[in-house]
């Protein structure tokens, strides 16, 4: 985020700068881990692994998102202690006067943008799978309405017999 030229750089005490830099590095590392989980999720969706694999990934993603939120809250608290606003604006102002912070912030923004793109892609994959499943269920309900249901060995079965395909 670029700030107007009238907004001066902020002088950050060295200890606060070091804490902020360390926090940005931790956020970057955690965001990279989150992106790896998103890549794993994409592979799982693309290969059609069992739903349990997605459930396990979803749990890990939830934990990673909680860690990211905690790191962002720490960063915002540090910024507040320096009299700076939270989020992008505060880090941007702090980074204007510190090349190390500027590099770390830029790296975090780059990694975050990559993770955002992966998450959008996965959302599209999930939406596509969901539409396919819904369409398949519509077809099965239509077939079931005609009484033409077959088991795994291709034998005709009366409606209501056998295992349920899906609960509605």
C-alpha cells in the first residue's frame, strides 16, 4: 500500500523495529505453511481422494489460520504501542523508514497474495465438485423416481433396498 507523500516516515526504536521484523518473518513463515496446505488441498481435490483427507486438511488449515490471526493481532498491538494504525497502513508507515522492515513487509505481501490466489483456486475447485455432486444426486433422484435402481453388480434392485447413497 502506498501512502501519500505528505505522510512522513515514522522513526521506530531499534527494539520495536526488531520485534516487528521478527513478527513479520513469523507471519511470512506461517503464510508459507498455509500456502503449502492449500497446495495439498488442491492436489487432494484434483485426485479425488476420500472426504476424510479433506477433513484433515481443513482442520490443519483452521489451526494455521488461527496462528496467522494471532500473529497479526500481535503485530497490530505492537503498532498500536508505537502510535501507528493497525494493518497495512501501520506497517507501511513503519516500513517507510526502515529498509529491513520494508523488505520483510514486501515478502509477506507477496506470500499472502500467492496464498490468496491458491485459496481462490481451491474455492473454484470445491464449487465445481459441489455442482457435480448436486447434479449427480439430481440424476440419481430422477432414476430412483422411475424405479430403475441397480446395485454394484448391475442387478435390478427395488427402491429402498441396499445401502443409502446420500442422505437428503
